[in-house]
C-alpha cells in the first residue's frame, strides 16, 4: 500500500489579513515552480497539518495550506471566551481562498479537500470555476439536514452506542432531542469548565469515529482543550446555520463542474460522512472518477483512501 510523500517543511509562511479583524495563517511548500495546489482542511475548524503537504509530490507541486478563520494559527482563535463567529461563514472562507490565490500570484490551481474540506472545495469551485484546474475530494459532506442528523442527532449511535453515551453526557436529558442546538448553548457558556467539557465531548465523539479502527493519536490531538473548544464551536456554528447553503445547493450546482477533471474518494464504512452523499455527488457529477474504497472509514490516513488520493494527485501532476 502506498505511503504519503516524505515529510517536508514550508519554504514560505505568512499571515494574510482577510478583513473583519481576521488574519489567516498560510504556508507554501514543495517546488516553487511546480503545479499550484491548495489543500482545504476539514472541520470546519480542524486546522491544517504537516501530513496534508504529503498528499502531493513535492517535486511537481507548489503546495499551499492554510488555517481557516478562527482555528490553527489564524487569529483571533475561536477558543477565546469572547470569540465572535459572525464573520466566519462558508462565503467568507470562499472569499479568503480567492484572496490567498491572488496574494500568492497563482492563476489557477488544483483544489483538494476532505470532509468539510470537500464542502468548501465544492462551494469554491462552483463559485470560481475558472480558477480550478482539478478537484480531488474525499469523504463528501454537504451539510444537508440528513447528514447532520445522522452524525450529530443520533443516527450513528446505532453503530457506536458506547461512544454516543460520551457525546450526550454533557447535555441535560431534556435537551437531547436537539443536540446541535444544545451544544451551541454549552459551547458559549460563560463558565470555562462547561465550555471545555462540551468541546472535549464533541471532539472525542468525532475523533473516535473518523477512522475504521480507533486511533489513540488522533483522539489525543482532537481533545486538547483549546483545540477542542475552537473545533467544536466552529463546527457547531456552521451546522446551526446549515453552512449558509440553500437546500441541496452543492449537489444542485455540481453541473457547473462538468469541465473540471475530478476524483471523488469515499470510504465504504465512513460513519462521519456516509457514502450516500458521495453517491449523490457522483450522480450529479458523473464526469468525475468515483472511487468507493471497500475497507476504509473517513480519515484521509486510511490506507485505501491515502492510496487513492496519491494516485489522483500523481495523475493530475502529469
């Protein structure tokens, strides 16, 4: 099974002022003269990671990563008690991607993203079709109510009843019929202990279920309190607002992608973003190469998903 490309360090980093009092961290690695590619991290609020650089051949790609508003090294951080998320929306992020592309002097680029990163990639590509050379997507997520209800309102409890107990534990019994809404209140409680308990419970649920077999290292990274609160707050904020999408918008507008070469990679046993959404995107965008990995969950580090992503970026490098 294929491994990621070797570890590399960025040759350029910076903070880009994107307005609204927000600055986003970005980095560039690989070949300065290579094919431009941007990786959109998940969450929302998950932040970039060094492993994401390794999805691309560093001799052939100019690799751009950035932390979306409120997370990672971007400022202000969403874990702050007074964090204002009113200017942290899908469409602010789409505009940020364009600002970053222009700031780096890139004409067009390959866009890669998984989970929420696939949502953002679709939103960006359907808005700025002429700026995208190819799309490489994994773990397709479009924030439809059916998807949010599955993972955050009890559907996935059928598979993980033991882990679900930990997710609902911070929520008063009377509020467990609307968990996303209940978590919104808890994550903004004036009491830091309440916020942290909720953030860690939310992030434990997600990090415990995104791999086919649990990864202790993944769970540990997700449940550091500062990360967990920011991650949970931003995700919950987006889910409360259904991503600021019209009903079925990302699937409806997939017809705009007809001329963009694309690859859709989906784990058969993805509990976080079940395969029914990837299948719907495949039907809406049949020109893309659809790959349903038979022995994988959600994470891009699953061996079969990792291999499919590397094969896709290698193919488009040529």
